[in-house]
């Protein structure tokens, strides 16, 4: 028998430990894994005086995938308010992303049929939406030279062919994976501002070259302003969207809101081939509800499904978890953040929602 895959678990702060524990139970139901738990964020500051210990970085570098809860909370915000030089929980998050060289962020947007009512868009527009935003994470204007000269400020945007090529390949590979067993073929929409920006013209040229390696994937190019409109007017037309850092930051939040449920949104960050990826819910540590047993664990379970699909090449197990989550929602069970009181709904805490997912998987 092959060795179980090794997952480093960084539960973090606030609701992190609750939702990660629930997700581990679900993972155990679909396969055998070798877990290693470590501290990150505020709890690591309390224990070690810094948000990310070198030993944790080493453990993450030598595992197959990292599952993260969330970091942060008012306790550490208050310490920073008194002493601006104090360690901050989010340094742990930024530190581990950097240490693992994670350059691609993947955010799927696929509203569960049972939750279609929570979308701010009309049901007929949103029904059937199933898209993935692939955002470049380490280049562009956020990492360019910036500065001020008198009353003028500047932020430089630069991209290299190598940076564009590797993120484009992530998008095309993801498109291929998503199309397995699907009637429609894989499609990638590359988003840029090539009518104005030189980096966007290089982006478009490079994407076209890489597309040559994937003849089975359909490619189109779209300007970012048009994409912002199309995402809300015809979201069902998209499959995989690939774009640079700043555009991706904005579009992935816009796309996420199509579902209207923060507690449902998973994400994945991918690094170099063969290196572990990092999988985490989009939401934060929700200190307002921590320890009360009411946190919605589904975004973390869906992040674990992404870990299986994109990090551990276990797509069948990923499908099982996603199917179980859909089935639980279809049964009407809702954690308080999703509960509307509509007919057929029943409110339940973290443990009961988790038990229901486990029952679907049994
Ligand atoms: P948040 O996402 O933690 O919470 C926003 C609101 O959504 C809160 O009312 C919260 O109760 C609710 N919520 C979030 N996740 C939920 C879940 N799974 N189930 C039920 N309700 C949920 O954002 P915030 O309040 O702005 O930040 C709280 C802390 O989290 C801060 O310290 C912030 O820095 C940190 N944060 C961490 C991450 C991360 O670790 N990736 C991301 C965002 C914010």
C-alpha cells in the first residue's frame, strides 16, 4: 500500500480550530492521511513570540499539502495598537505564502443550488454558474517599485514572460481537470487591459504562446472592464478566468459575491510543480462567534476538496466531499450564517452540520 499523503494542518485562531477539526473528520471519511499540526498566527505569537516559526515553514516545505483555518483577532490587534512594532497574526499568513512560493490563487465560484437565493443576483442569471478565477499572486503592481516625489506617487507594474507563462499553465491545467467528465470542453478567458497597458500586451502575447501547448482548450481574451460587467450579467458563460494580480484581486471578490455566502467560499494557492499548495477558506477567523459551536465549516471542507483535487490529485474524493456538502444543503440544514427561516430550513451548529456531511459520505 502507498504511504498516506502528509498534510500540515495550521488551524490558527478564532473559529480556525473548530472548522479545521470538523474538516479533518470529513477527510478521514474519504481516505487515510498523515497529519501534522502546527501553530500559526496569533496563537503562535502567544507561544513563540512570532506568527510563523521556522520549524513550521520546514514542516510545510516537506509535506504534500497545507490546510489552513484562519488567523487574527482583536487580542492581537490591541497589542499592535499599543506597540505598532508588535508581531501581527497575518505575518504568519504572508510568511507561509512567501516561503512556499505560492504564485497562483484559485477561487471557484459555484453556488450550491440550495443556496441560490442568497445570491444578490436573480436566480435565472446565477443558476448554473461554475467558474474558477486563477489570479497571479506574486507579481504586478503590488510588488513593483513604489514611491513618492513631492506631491506625486507611483506604483510600477511589471511582468515577465516567465511569470505569465507559469500562471497561464496553471489555468490551462485547471481547465482540463474541470472538464473531465463534463459535456462541454475546457475554456480559458484571459483578462487584461491590452488596449492601454504594455504589461497587458505582453500578457496577451504570452498567453497565446502557451495556449499552443493546449490545443484542446478554447481560449478567449477579454478586457478587464468588460469582464467586470460580464461577471454579473452572464456569469454562466465563464469556465476558467486567468488574470494578473490587481485585476484578479478585484474580480475574484466580485465573483465570490455571486454566491452571497462568505461561509461557503474555498480557495487554493499553488506554487511550483511538486511543491505543496495551501488550501484555506476565504473568510477570516470570525472572533465574534469563536468557541460557540456555530461556525460554518463548509468553506473549509470545500477547501479540503480543492486540496484533494489540485494538491493531491485525488479528484474522485474531492467530488465526494463536494457532493456531500451539496446534499446537506439540499436537505435544508443550515448553520446560522446561512439560515433565513425559509420553509424547509433547519438551523444547526458546527457539529450537527459536520455529522450530516459525514452521514452523506458513509
Ligand atoms: P471574518 O471573515 O472573520 O468575519 C466576517 C463576518 O462573517 C463575521 O460576522 C463572522 O462571524 C462571519 N463569518 C466568517 N466566517 C464564518 C463562518 N465560517 N461561519 C459563520 N460565520 C462566519 O472577517 P473580519 O471580521 O473582517 O476579520 C476577523 C479577523 O479575521 C481579523 O483579525 C482579520 O484580520 C482576520 N482575517 C483573516 C483571514 C485569513 O486568515 N485568511 C482573512 C480575513 C480576515
